[in-house]
């Protein structure tokens, strides 16, 4: 396991801990963002090949050993998409938190028990 994968898993654990133990809505949203960043690191580290080259077939790579030498671009593309989606979801959660604070004057999750189903 590489250092980046370990850091990603650690960030996922810290974010999950923050989401489950904190009562402030902003801290829960920050925990979500930390989990999101950890997932991105894990996905990128899975697609990385040490000493690999860009997935461009030319004279430097050659066609016979291209599969073993090029880095898979799919995880990087998925992470770029996930970053944009995570940013939109985080902005939506922050908007909801701000609106809840404006209406009720509190960010503690315990003050919103009547909203549970």
C-alpha cells in the first residue's frame, strides 16, 4: 500500500468520525468534504503506475509494451468529475445549513428533531 492510499484511507476515517460525532452542521459538512478528498486520493493512487508514462502511443512508449508502461487515464477522469460533483453537493449542503440557521438561529442538529421522519 502506498503512502497516498494510506493518507486517503486516513482522511476517509477522520471525515467519517467527524460526521458521526459532531453536532454542528458546518462540522458535519466539513467531515463530508474530508471523506470526499480521501476517496479522491484513493482512486488516483489505484490508477497510478510507478515509472509509467502518459497514455499517448508514440515512439517513446512503443506499441508492444504500451499496456505495462502507461498510466490508466480513467481514474483521473473519474476523480475530476467527482471533484466537480462534490463541490456542487458541498455548496448545496452549505446553502441548506445557512437557510436553517436563518430560520431557526441554530446550527446544532439536536435543535431539528421535528424534521426527522
